[in-house]
């Protein structure tokens, strides 16, 4: 299978004076992610517009996704990032269990990002200026001990923990055609837009309803977000040691208002 970068034309843009090329290429990354049930009431209260409609697998439940990224080779240099998001649809009615299964089977996911800490200035400013992402600067580090990989998110000024995420290094298998598409719907210049990230995993391990991932909130006020969402059952844990990805520029969200 050819690289996902083949045939993709890039143009030059500037992030606060620094020239970069868009769409942004991620030539080497690692990722661990987890999908939890969460409080639908709390999740719905965090959505910015009526167009953002919660994708609910069952009454009273939302889907909370945690992604811990280690971007080792990108067009803006290496950086780390953590995404906290809830599954949504945009501009049409929210789905139920069938829609959730359809998203998983097609590997096309849609979410509203609630928090997106990063650990470099250029990643921060690019996300804020070009995408409207809820980014903030944090000290994000990955470490390993035995069969566990930990992602620690700390306040860079105080060193106090905001979150910590621990995932098992579960067995993986090579993947010849493993491509997933992630859509998010941030607000940019007062309008709902759609962003698209395409990720090709070279190897991936998945554990369904079997544990393997743990969230530890800190005492920082930003950890309150997870406490309010009340993560419940762990539905799926994914460990991806090696992947490549493309982050495309925002476009008008289908079905969104003017």
C-alpha cells in the first residue's frame, strides 16, 4: 500500500511568522487511545452549539475518547499532545447504538474536542489560529515501566499534575491497510468548521471491554473536566506504536448553519 502522503499537494502557510506546509504531514507517530462511557448530561452541556449533537450509545450515556499522541516527526517538529473529546454528529440528529457501530466498522469517527494540551509553542499557535482547537500549553511526557506506558500532563509553571494516563503495551499486529478518519467540529471565527485527520497505523493492538487503560486526574482545576464527565466503562483500548497521518485544513461543516 502506498504512503498516504503520495499525491497530496502542500502549500506554504505561516504560523505567527514561521513558514510551514499545509496540510500538515506526520511522518512518524505513536498513539494510545481509549473510549469510555460518560455522562450524557455533562457532555451535552459542553457542546458549543445546537448543531453539535451528542452521539449516544444508550440513554444517559455519551462516548468519551482519550488520545495520547507522541508525534516524533512532523512538519512543525516533534511534539506531544493529549485529546479529550466526545462523539458527536453535526447538523443532523444524533445517533444511537446503530450509528456508533457504523462509525466503528467504517473507522470514520466524529467528535467535538473538549481539551487539547500540547507541549510546543508552534503546535499551540497553529491549533489556535488555524483550527480553533481548545489548546493550551502543558508539559507532556511519555515514560515506560515494565509493560505500561504512561503519559503525564503537568502545568509547565508549577509542575503540578493535570492528568496522567497509563496504557498497557498490549500485543500488536502489522496492518497493511489500516486507515482511520477522524473528523472534529471546532468553532473558528464564530462558525462551525470540520477538520479531518487521516491516520494510517503500521501496527495496532486493540482490547475491547478488557481494560488496559487508566486515567488519574490531578488537583489542577483543568482536571475537573474529567470529573464532571464521570468516565464509566472502558469500551475499547488501542495501542499504536507506529503510524503516519495527515491533518487537513478546516472546511465548512456539512449541514452547519451560515
